[in-house]
């Protein structure tokens, strides 16, 4: 019985690792350089749809832009992220946190390679910073994801905790690079 429990534990641990997403962490500087648009925005509407080949599901989120930190001034954008639920089928992409209506975020975006007028988040989840208010009332941002591992230059894997800072600190760092 003990061996069966150990084997089961190993199988569970292996499956968790197999389903995790691994990323090479990107600095704020690198995210800023690779993004064509960086916006502070609020998600207002989400929907999921199949791609043209009916092989992938994407979640689309219309965001109202309150401030543009890089790129042209726009009032709204559509962000396309992999994964979602359509026709009773759920596609999960670990490391992608879909924006929820009413949620505020700072988004590092680039045009989708599909040339469909949508934008995608730079660096998977790394370019999506959730905005939240701390207990002191100050606005903070975070792009960490629990099921993501970071791979450093030597190949060592650790939990990806992302970047956490005040909204003002993030804005300052972006503005210093985007000049």
C-alpha cells in the first residue's frame, strides 16, 4: 500500500510539472521594448471563439484605455489570449490569466500576427499586470502566476513570482525606457 501511495504521489507531481508553463523572465525594460502599445485599461467585455482552422480557442477582451504609456492614443482595444471555453470545450493554457470584466490592468501589447486588428500580450502573462489596491490604499501591480516556472540562463527552474511594485513605479520604469 505504501508503494502505491508513493507511485501515485510521483504521478501527480509529474503531471503538475508536465502541465506547467515555463518562461524566461523578461525585465520591464525588455517588455517595454517589445511592446508597440502599453496601456492602463479596464476590461469591459470578454468572449471566446475558435480560430479559422477550428483547432484553437482564443479569449477576446475588449478594454477601455484610460491611459497610454507607449503607442498611439486609443480609447479601446481588443486583446486576444490563448485558451477559453467554446461549444462546451475548455482549452486551458497555463500561464495565461484572462482578463475579467471590471478588472484594471497595465498591458504590454503588440499586434497579433493574424493581422485581425487584435493585440496580444507580450511574454505570455508577463506583459499583463493586474492592478490592485493595497491595504494602505496605494495602487500596486503584479504579473505573477502560480502555475508558471521561470527558467534562468543556466537552465535552473524556479517558481515565477513575477514583478510586484506600485503602479507609479511601473509607470516610471516604462517612461524611462519608452523615451
